[in-house]
C-alpha cells in the first residue's frame, strides 16, 4: 500500500508537498524559515508580496489609532486599528462583494455593511485583507497584528 | 548524426508514480484540513522548516514543548480517516 511505513519526518515531507500543491506558503515565510529572521524584520519583505494580485499599497502609520492605507488602481482600502479592534473601509464601496481576513494559516469571511465597512478583532499574527470587488481581487499588504 | 542519449528509466517519473504522489498529496491535504487550528499552524511552520526557536515565539509555547506538540499533531494527522488510508 502506498505510504506504508512512513515515519514522522516522511509524513511531514508529504505534508509539505501537499501544502505546496494546495495552498502554497508565502515566499516571505519560506525565506523566514531559511534565514531565521525575526518576525518584525519581515514587515518590509512581506509588503512586497503581491504576485498575481490586483492591489498593492504603501503602509502609513499615524499617531493614535494605527492607520494603514492601501492603494490599488481602482480602490483605496483603509485599515484603522485601536485597542485590538480593526475597522476596514473600501473607497469607493460600490461593487464590493465580500471581504476576508487572511492569515498564514486561515481565511475567514468578514461581514461588510452597506458602506463597505467591516470590523474584526485583530489576530495576534500576520494578516491581510482580501476584498472581492466586482470580478477583481484587492489584496492588502501584510500587517503584523502583534505590533499594531 | 549525433547519438541520442539513452534515458535512465530510474530517473524518469512514470505516470503511475505521479498519480500515486497526487493521491498521497490529496489525502494528506484532506487530513491536514481536519486538524485543530493549532496543529495546522504548527505543522505548516514545520513544513517550511521554521526553526523551533522561532516557532516557539510564533505560537507562544515553550521551545521545549515544540517536539512534543509536533509528535502529537502528526499522530493526530495519522488518525484522520484520509491519512489512515495510506499508512
């Protein structure tokens, strides 16, 4: 039978292949593994992870609530974080179909109101927001939820 | 005319080998998705070879416990119906 006698290391290797085939790990996380960098040092690299997606954006932080602005060719996405709670708004909001909170290991749908605003508790992890606007995917840069 | 080099069959993936790899990969992936979120997170980090020291910080568990959690999570993966089919 296939896979017979697989030890833990072999099973982990098989899992690595399965993950790579089904849900590839971000390149930056792989580099993190290879170079053993600290998570904070990744922020800049992770911000460059945009391959194949429709949106990019620079990060700006302000006093008081941390505010991140992400600009795509068609939409602006604003993420405001204060006391562990995040508020995301999309301008213009027309055509906004859905929103998801994405981490390295999960993807959870977010409720959006008529004004294109969604709220969620900030995960203690790297995360980003994926919006479906019409037929376009708008994906923000990664944000480090442990340090905002 | 140049001589055409011979293939070493042992180095060529045959269709049945590829089909078997796909089957294993699919079953392992299905089993992985049945695991607790904590195990999924740990195994994903281990799969890309993040050092234990960093995993410890990322999942907020003592470094000395990582090997034990790894073993438990892989055992959990083995017990899933999907992976049990191939082991």
